[in-house]
C-alpha cells in the first residue's frame, strides 16, 4: 500500500527555529537612527525613523491586501525608501545589509529546536519532501537559514515576502502546492500558529499538526481543536509518525 503522505510543509519560527525578537522595541530603531545619523541629519531621533518607516509601509501593505486576502509587504522596499528619503546612494546589497543589521539588533535568541534537523532528514530518508512555508521576510530569514544551518535540510523554501501573500491565505499554500506538484490530500502542514498554520492549512485541504511552543500566540491557549494532531511542544517523534503513517490520526487525534 503506498504511503499516504508525500510532502510535509513546515512553518519556521516556533516550529523549527526558536526565536525571540521584538521589532517594536527600541533597539532596532535606535540602530537605524544611528546608521542614518552618521551619514545625514534627516531624522532627529529614533522615533522619527520609526514613524517614517511605518508611514512608508502602510500604502505598500494596503496594495498587497488589495491583491490577496492576506497580503505581505516586502520589507526591503521600505528600507530602500528610507535610503531614498535620506538621499543616500545604495544598491540592494546595502538595503539587505541594513535590514539584516536591524534584525540582529532586535533579536535576543535564535536556535533550532533540538531534533529539528534529525526530523527533516528522517522524513527525507522516508521518501517525503520537506518544504518551508513561512510568514517571514527574506531579508531576515535568508541569513538566519544559513546562520542556523537549516537551509541544506529543506527541499524547497517559500517565504511570504517573496510571494506577496502570507498564511492563512489559501493562495500562499496553493503556490507551494503547485510548485511542488503536491496533492493537498497527501500533504501535512506543521506549525505553531493556530490561525495561520492550522486554520489556513485546513482551508487548503491539508492535514495539520499544531505544536504549542514558547512563541505560539497566547490566544491559542496551547491547543488547536482544528488540528488533526495538537501537541504540547516540538514533539517531532509524533510528527514523524503521522507523516510516515505510523500514527492513526483518526484514533489519536489532538493529543496534548
């Protein structure tokens, strides 16, 4: 009898990587102000930089939302607009370097969950495709995939900023399914966000696994009744068992 599943979609942050970052905190904006202040005198303080960043971002978000149910802005365009406003010459390398420096200034923890790489390799050895489907910014995530060593363990990567749309919009899942040539009925979505990963995955016809981790939304309550399997923490053994057919989700549904 053929294996039921052929593909596993993974969320990134809170699912494969543990991260603590605060883009609303003062550190990143202070870094941006100091960066620009050393080159020009257009903003009086970090609050002014943040205000203009949000002002530039708002119409871009509105345009993205006109195209999709849940649109995504490519944040590097906002950083590029700050260079333009400051009258500073730049190319995309300068923009991505600044975005990455901002990200580092806001991040206090970044590490793979124990066993994440082993899970991905075990699934691949079992003949499944492992695909990243992440609500993220490529300017931040691309360096983090390299820094953590995660990239080589993935068969394909979909980042919402590259696609202009994000979870839970079914259009994002459809892009990944179409690119993979994957059947929704034979695809599992694993994530730590009840709305984005589980409800979004269900709407797209996927089997869903919820991991209640330290950065899952507090409103989730540590459990997802909509998931085919709801787990307390990054329980990769059960993820592997479900994906490879060793766990009967009809009988073992929603264990936490």
